[in-house]
């Protein structure tokens, strides 16, 4: 027996497996995306097909959005026939997209004026953890709303935290996460390049240091992609560029200096210039291969 119906708008690399996990947990799901193949797959798993954002909102208690960036979320919410057109007082929107914190605050205000609850709840962990239902979910918004929808969020994530009751707190946390991830991938790529030029096997270096202080989840998840040269996307370069742009814009707005983030952004922009924007962000290693005239693959 379904607990209640959940709307799901945005069925990309992350959204599609997240919606499937909500279904597996016994919730009804009404799904909508402009990519009909993605909708077909979620419908085959048991979801109902939504005809529009408005249709999804009319049929459900809470709508989850999982979209690329702030303008996409704004369009999904407030464009003609969008989600807001089907919402009514007491319903809720949980935006799990990674967007600018200011945008989250704006959306919360506009929906609040309609009597609609809102949480910003971006995620981290990439496609494998989205499939497993073990992503980390960082949430901003009222305690009461968080408590009400935490069981739903736990169907998608293994670690669900209310960071702060301030709207946008989830996305501030996600920006911090993305800054650390990009800088970490750059650091390990730089270190492996040093090892390679010195005639030492980078994979052996990884195995020797992974359990020490330098070890990290990023190192464990991305090193094998670097050594194999398999940059099939779990998280695309172009999306990381979007996140770091939001981080830099936010930092400049509040007068915070972020030099390492700026450098990581330039590395990602270089990859985009050479046509690598659709690759996994572990392709940062390719930047170091190019400037050092080496290959990190065996």
C-alpha cells in the first residue's frame, strides 16, 4: 500500500534511480521529464506518467525536483503549466537540485506565499550511490518540514541531515562539498603526475597512501577511473563547472576569497575548451596529462 503520492520532476543520471528507490519504498510516484525514454523507464518500474509539472503537482502531496541548475528549477516551478500551477496550500516542494543558494531562498519565498512548504536538499555521491539509495542529502529549511519528509528522503539517501533551518543551507553545504571534491581530484591528479614523471607507478602510490591521512572517498572512487582512462560520466565536467560558478558567485557576494576553487574552475574550463565537458569530472587528470606530456593509464 502506497504511503502517499510523490511527484518527481527531473529524471536524469541521478533523478531516475532516485525515483525508482522511492517506488521501491512503497510510495506512489508521478513522474515527468521532457526525456520520454527516462519517463518510460520509471513508468515501467511502477510510476504514473505525469503530463506536465502542473499535472504532477495536482496528483501528489509533495513534488521532488532534480534538475541541472537554478534557471531549470525556476522554469519547472513557475513557467506556464509548471509545478506551482498545480500546488495548493499544505503541499510541499523538495528541490534536490544543486543550485545557487539565493535561488533556493527566492523559490522558498514565492512558494511560501502560496502556503506551500519548501526544502532545498541537494545530494552528493554520484550515480552509483543514487542507484544504491545511499547518497548524502544535505537539507535547508524548517525543522517541522524536514521531520515530516525525512522518511521520504531516507528512501533515497543513506545520510540525511538538516544542516540549518535557513533556506539555502543545503545548497551552501553542497557548494562546499563540490569545492572540496574538485580540489581533491586536482590534488590527486597532480600527485600521480609527479609519481609518473619520477618513474614510480601511480597506482602503487595510490595503494600505499589510500589508508593514510591523504586517503579519501574521492581518491578511492576516482583513482580507478584515472588509471583506466574510463571517463564515462558519473558526474559530468559541465555540471561541476556549474557548481563551481555558483560557489564563486556566492563567495564574491559575501566577500570570501576562494583561490583554490578558482584554480579548479580554470582546469575544468580548459577541459571544456577541448571538448571534454561530457566526461566524468575525474577527467581533471587529463588536464595534468596534457600539461606534463604523460599518460596516467597503464
